[in-house]
C-alpha cells in the first residue's frame, strides 16, 4: 500500500515536471534523461522498501518470540510468587510463635538482668567505700565493668559478682596488716604499717585513720578518741598474728570518729563562755582554794583535838581544846559563873577561827549561778542582735550567742554545786569541832562546880 502511494506520487511528479519543462527552457533530450533518473530512483526506492519490509517482518518475529518468552517468565514469576506467599504465611505464623516464646523468655531474662544490674550497682557503691579495697584495689575495675554492662550477663559474669560479694563477706570479718601511705592532719604524708579491722576501722599505731575512697588514701583523724581507746589500738597494732586483744570498734565505719572533730573539746567549750565564763571559773578557783585550805586546816585541828582529848592533864596551845583547857586552868580559883564566862569567851574565839572562810565560800557558791545567769542574758542579747541584723536564715549566726548562754549557765552550776557541797561538808566538820569544845567546856564547868560543892560540904 505504501509502495503504491509512492508510485502515484512519482507519476504526478513526472507529469508536473513535463508540463513545466517548456516553461523552464528544457529540451526533449533532457526529458529522456529525467525519465531514466526517475526510473532509477523508483527502482532504488523499491529495493529500499523491500529491505525495510524484510526488516519489519524480522522485527515482528523477534517481538513475537520475546512476547512469548516474557509471558512464560511472567507465568514462572506468578508461580514463584504463589510459592513465596505460601512460605511467607508459614514463616509469619512460625515467627509469631517464636516471638511469643521470645517474649516469655525475655521476661525472665529481663528480670534476671534487672536484679543483676541492681545488685552490681549496690555492690559497686559498697565496695567503693569499703576498707577491703586497701587489700584488693584491682576488684574495683571488675565491679565497674559488671555494673556498666548493657547486655544480659553471662554465667561467668554472674559468678564473678558472686565471688566478689563472698570475698567482701569473708574479709569483713578478718584483720590484715599492710603497708600504706598515711596523711597527717597538717598534710604531711608518711609510710606506715596499717591494720585493717574488717570493714570498720583502720589504725596505724595508736591512731585511728579515715579512708578516702576517691583517691584510696588514709588520713589521720584531726582529733583522736580517749587515751584508753588509743591504748587498745596500739595493742592491736603490735599484736602478733593469732593473738586476741581488746579493741574499741567503731560500728559506724568512722562516722562516730568523724564526729569527734566537730564536737568541741573542754577548752573550746570554756572559750564559748567568753569573759563571763572566765570570771565564773575564777570564782570557782578561788572558792575551791579556800575550800582546800579550810579542809586541811580543819583536818589538822581535828587531829590535834583528838590528841588533846587523850591527855587532858597536859595543855597544848596548838589546838582550840588546849587553849580552852588553858583558860580553865588559869581561872579555876574563881567561881563557877566566872569560869563559865571565861570558857564561853575562849570557845567563841576558837569557833570563830574554826568557821573562818565558810561564809565566803557560801557567798561564792551563791554568786556563781548568778554570774551564769548574767552570761545567759548576755548571750541571748547577742543572739537577738544577730537575728535583727541578719534574720533567721542562717542558724550559725545565732550559734555563738546561744553557746555563750548555755555554757555560762553550765559553768555557773558547775562552780556552785561543788562549792555548796564543800560548804556543807566544812560546816559539818566545824560544827563537830565546836561541839567537842562545848562538851568539854561544859564538862569542865560541871567538874569545877562539883569540886566547889564538895568543898562547901566539907567546910560545913
């Protein structure tokens, strides 16, 4: 069809060219040449069309073959799709079963992992502060690795944690001696033999040590406990292995010993009383000195009076009874009334000497609590001034005034109580001695009255 259309077009072109030749000035010979050229072109065109037609037929066969091949591939892929869909459904069902099984088992493992991590974390903080780390510093890396795990632990790792805990339990009940660096409160460091008492205390000689876990160092406490406690620590430091010795253990692992640093000493307590506190102590010292002097004096007089009582014939003027007895012998020639007056005069003088200083002790015992009350009022005034200036936000600003108020009250009572007891004791002792003088003087007067009466009866 395409070939026929091309031939018709060629004929029309030839006719059109034939009609235009005369007008264009071409001759008949030229027309013959043109016809030949047209025929040649038509022949070439026919060959070209035939070749194209052949190629079209070959292309059609190839496309038909490819279409059949693609259709077969599609059928194969559809069959494979159906097979894969069947496998997918089966695998999906199996996956659901496996996921359900995994969820059950993961729940058990998750609970195990949570318990393991919690135990490892607690053990890490415990071993970080434990004195056992002085002997086993390498275990810190092990417990850190176990506590920082993100996966489910293996059996070997769980056994490792169990071994660390068992080691901590065993070593907490043992004492060990090791050489370690110790830091003094002034910052100086020295090498010393250290005794670790379980997980509670570490000592070096008679000094208790504080463990700093952040840098694995031992530091002496700035204030050590009482001497008898330190003596026990010294005995333990020098004790050979296997020997049992008494030792004062701090069950709080150093907390109670650390509080010794914060608690003020006796001198620091006294300094909190300030000027009033020192005045109270001065009053107490003066009163106790008077008490000591009078106690010695009354004891001396009591011994001499007892000695005089054993020998009333010989007069010793180194004691009150001897001087009263001397007054009796000097006035025996007078009447009973005169002798009684003379003895009464001598007794008054001796009793005054015996009771000398006792009123002053009583006055000092009364002044001491009043001075304590003065310190209390002064301290509270300072406290209220601090509240006025700085408010109640910081209790430490009020602590100075409150400490002064309480300490001076305590000092006043501490001074007054022994002075009152001493005054009562000395008064009782003086009264006893005055009673002896009175009894002996009454006996002397009675003896003299009896002698005079016998003389009168004999004269009558």
